[in-house]
C-alpha cells in the first residue's frame, strides 16, 4: 500500500506488537510493509499477493517445513530468524536438492517489542540473502499476551533435486560409511548457556549455518553413491542414527573417538548433565555413503569451509535389532538409544 | 519406525501432550507415526524423510503460507485443522492455480489432550482428502504450558498455474466488474458465537471450504479476463477491496443491496456490534473481472455449489484517492475504510 495511506509511521524503536497488527487492516499492512518487506526485500513480496509465483523446469522437487520456538530468541551465533532460514534450507538440502524459495509465517505475542521483531526479521533477511534463497511469501498472526512466547516462526522451503538423485531414509546398506560434517553439540550448548546465563572461558557459539553449498559439492563428488543425508537437530546425532537405523533396517557401528566434539562443548555438557550425542546441531549433517564413494565425498567436504572437520565416524552393519553401537578405542562398546524423555526443550 | 520399537502404545483417549513429544526422540516419533501419519495417510509421510519429493512439469507455480491461531479450536462448520487446509488451498487457488501439495507444522502446548489433537488431525486429513491435496510433510514442536494456546498450525501450499494466466493484485482496471461468490460474515460470526457462548434461533455455520474447484470453473469460463482474485478472510470484504484498490490504483463502487448477507448474520452482527463488511470469511472469494468476461464467469460460478449465491456487487472506477465507496438504493453513499484497530482477534 502507498505510504500516504498510513496514519502515522511505525514506531520501531519504542513500539510494541498489539492485536491490531494481526487484524488484516491498516496496522497489519503497515507492519508487513515497513518491517517484513523491508527486511526481506524482493519483488515477490512487493507484488503484494497472498501467494508468490515463479517458473520451474520439469523435474523433481522437494518441500519441507519447520516451526521454530527456540528460547531465548537470541543466542551466540544466531537467533530464531537466522535459525529458521538455515534449518529449512538444510532440510531441503538433505535431499541433495538446491533450495529455491522460502515462505515464513509469524505468530507474535501481543507486547513483543517491534525493535526485537525487526532485529529478527533483519537477521532472517540477511540469512536468506547470504544463502541466495529468497523469502517470497508470508503471514503474520498476533495472539494475546500470555498465549505465545514472543515470536514463533514457521518456514517452508522448496527446492529442485538434481536429475538421477533419490536420497531417502530407507537406503542405507550394510557396509555404507557414515560421514559427519563436523563437531557436534555446539548449537544446543550455545542455547542452553544463554538460557541459563552461563559463561565459559571459551565462548560456545551455535553452528547454525546453511548447508546447501556443502551439499552441492558432495553431490558432485558422490552422485548416486549418496544414500541418505540428515541434519542431526533435535535429539542430536543419537536420534538421527537411530531413525536411519529403523528406517533402513540396519545397525550402525560408530567409533567414539572419530566423533568430533570441541573440548569446551564436552566440558559444558559435563556441567549441564548433557550427552553431546543427544544435543542439537544446526549446521551439521550426517551422510550415509556407498563405500566406493566415501573418500571422494569426504575430500569434497573437507575442501568446503562448513565441512573442514568432516570425518568418517563408522559404518552401517547388518543388524536385525537396528542398534546404534558406539565402540571405544579399548574395544568396549555401548548401545546409543534415543532419548525417551526430554533433555533440551525449545532448542530450535 | 517400526511399532516394536515403542515402549507402550500412545494413549490417545486419556493422554496429553508433554514436552517429550517435541524432543526429537522416541515419544515424538510415536506421536508423528500414530497420530499424524495415521490421519494424513500417504506415501510421502510413510517414507519418513524430513522433506517430500515429487515430480513437476515445466511451468508456473505458486507458493503460499498461513498460520492458524483461531480460538476456540472447534466451531460450527469446522475447526482449526479443516480451516488450515481450506485457507491454504484457497490462497493457492486465488492465483487461478491448481493446488498440488500441502505442508503442516504444529506448535503444541504442553497439556493439550491427545484426543483433541487427534480430532484436529483427523479433520485436516479429511479436508485434505476431500480436496485431493495431500499433506506431504510436516513438523511438530511442543512448548511449555502457558507459552502457547492449545495448538497453532502453519500450513504452506504449492500449486501450478494454468498456462497464460497471471492474476495479480495490481491488475484491476476501471470498468472491471467485482464478483463476490456468496454471503459474507458467516465464518467470523460462527467463531464469535462459539467463543461467547451465544446461540441463535438459526444456527450460524462457518463457510470454511476449499474453493479450488470453483476457481477451476471460473478459469475455464473467464480465462485472461480474470484480473485478480482474493479471499476476504481477516478484515473481511472491506479490507480486501481496500487492499486491491491500493494495489491496483483504482477505486471501487459497490452496491450495498447487491452484497449478500444472511439475515441471521445481519442480526448477530447487530448484537455483537460488528459490521459484516469487516467480518472474516473462509469459503468466499472476490474476483475482479474484465467487463466482457463478467457474465460468463458469473454463470460458471452460479453453476457450482460454492458459488450459487454469486453476484456482481459493483465495479472498479478511476479514483486517485483509491476509495471504496458503498452506494445505497436511495442514491446515498459511504466510504468503506479498513479497520485501523482490531474487531475480531484470533478469527483464523
């Protein structure tokens, strides 16, 4: 809408979200135009339709969605906005796909400072631009004070799968190698530290990052040797390996000393009573790769800034119990189960 | 995951959502499999990936997203689940597009009864099946008691636009006819009645419905004579016409007696202090149509069950002030502004 139709300028510095910002009238139009469109800045949004249109080539596409409810909203290395963009891009990328477009839907709590919302929207816009994946459509709802928690964001992503590729959860085979792209536990510990107001000698920073560039190099190097990829977010590496074991009908044998964990993360986990294997990551991936492709994929990953600490951490094995077993250098072993309870609420 | 991996069956009758249902572990896998996959039932979900893959033809696609926070969760004529499916299908359809796939993301409040959640999921599944638009991917988050309000749902839809069609908000021209597909105000009054525990002699039922079938007949009848369509949800017909006036740079002149409103809705609006022009609809559309196509489009709409009360309610006019003017049979007129405040919070 044209600026002259506004009665007064949006007071981003001192203003707060109120119910009129979700009512479909003038206040909502102003919030959308002055805050969200400003931050996301592209022609699809400027066109002002309730949907975004774009041309696609014939082929295979993927669609994925996630809601983000992380608490606190801001943490070292990111915030709920950049996390939503990275997380959704990563779920598209885990299919080997190139992400094309994002949507973003906001549930705002009455009373949220507009300055906080702007900081989040700007962070989302910056993350989307850095990744080259625009936020082309969105929605805003407002609920009464005490009926939400600041802001929740739901993002959906679509992308296009390179011809011939069909990664899927049931495709791991005994003998396949398991490659992890880097250290585990950084995101979960960063959020928990902030939530509990802990500070450590070495700052622990969330690994939140968009992995589609890394994935593109893996696809080039590994092609159809890539069986399945997944980003170990909620539930951590332990849950991801258990999911894949269940879905593929295999076991996994993982060498504990091959799994990279930063010393400060290990220390913080001991303090907080957490197991790094179950702590969320937001910029890491696990790939199950055919043995003959594993070295080429690993080399490609190590040549990418987001994969420089990548390692082969183990392999899939025939196991009708579908157990994930962690072996130690001394010949010992333990079963890694999924958590049945809740270790880290509101981590993403 | 295979059922044998569950420790005990999900107690849908007496159970409640707890934080473990959002933790990425066994409890979440069980909730997703036994409640959501059961309700939505399709091969994409059964494949168990974090994204759904499908083949597309070369062409133009649209993407749209919405969050649903309606309170109460259940009302006459629908619930938050069917509303989310219908609303997102409609935003795809308003581009003249055929909806293909939906995603659904849930934010659940700890303590929500699993039986309520199942009722909502079953209703979504039924709405999606009736519309022929599957829910192919999703996400579940859980927040602590008092940090949300039962359940919020975010849905995203994608669809394909018939060749040659490019409906958009800026395309209304002076002389174009404004067609409304039926009565206004039904949804908003149905929700408000339920929220305030009002009962009327004649029950008022939400008009929540998927409009893509109606739109397909309009596209066949009107083709490129269709300039722009929009569903008058939050803010009602008044906000929709003001948005289109702003975006197209025209005014609208609407004949008050041509706008269909059910007598019981008029009566309830008087009681509740609402103006039907600003009350939300969830199964209605406004189409701005070239004058030479208007009769053919209207006839096609009237032949469809969801358009049988369709009417030409006015036309676009040259007006640099972009006013929406309502004229009465007695020659009078008034300007219909958008609401600047909030008339009906949490209506969708």
